[in-house]
C-alpha cells in the first residue's frame, strides 16, 4: 500500500537517505521538515498517513513534544527515528505510545517492518474507536444485525431510549427489547458495564 509520509529530521543527509528508502518501498514523501517548530505547520496536511519523527531535533520542540501534539490534536501514526537508544530516551519515548521506534543507522527492512506494524496498529485502534461492526463481531465472536449494531452505537454514545428510538425510527419498546438482547449477548447488566466491556 502506497502512503504519504512526512519526514521530521534535522540531518539533511539522513533525511535524504530516509526519503530514498521510502521511495524504494513504494511510498510518497509528503515533505521533509528540519525544525520542530516548523513541523507543527506540516502536521496540518490532511493527506498525511504517517510521520517519521526524529527525537532530538532543532527548534524549541523536541520529537517527544511533537509526539504529544500529534496524540492530542491529530490522528496520525508516528514512528520515532533516533540515534539514541539509552534507557532515559527510550522511557520518554514510550510515554507517548509511539507506533514504532527505529534506531539510526537504520536499514530499509527496519523501515518497512516498522511502517507495516504502525499502520496495522493504527487501523486496529481506529476500528475500535469507530466501533466498527466487524471489530465487534470478530472481537466478541458475535453476529450482530445492522439494527443491533446501530443500537449498540446509540447506547455507547449515551443516547436515551427516546433519542435512540427517534434516530432509528422505531418505538421505545422496541429499543428496550433490543437492549435486553444486546445485554445478554455481551453478558452485562447495565449500560456502564456494556461501555466498559467494548471500549
């Protein structure tokens, strides 16, 4: 799968090596940013699929700072690329829950494996976050109907019986009977238990 990658790296030569390796793997380089502060502008590109992030980068923001911004404001997976593999750096990086960690000097295989895993992990997280029907059915070994799934989403989003009924053009009694079935399927007794179980 061809993806758009932003490289945040202040070493010009290394950035070009990363670019060449990405292109060899069939990916597109959306840009190279050599400064932590300028990276913030680059993050707003809506076409980014992945960011390769140097930890020790020029500017007032480190790669760790940038990762915190990515987590808070954007839904873009990122992989740390760093020359540092000491415990202190590794522990700081782990706190941000990156999608990968590559120690320089890197090779193309490292890059490929980390990218594949990062994209897979990100997709799995999004499926869970978006409450996809396939995620629910596979995870809990169920076969929810479309209507059951719609009501499950309504319950999780905090809708009342009436709101759920109105949004799906069914009666409140029908919502209640579906709710009973859904609670039985997930072996829960309350809406709170249901939400905890699937999130």
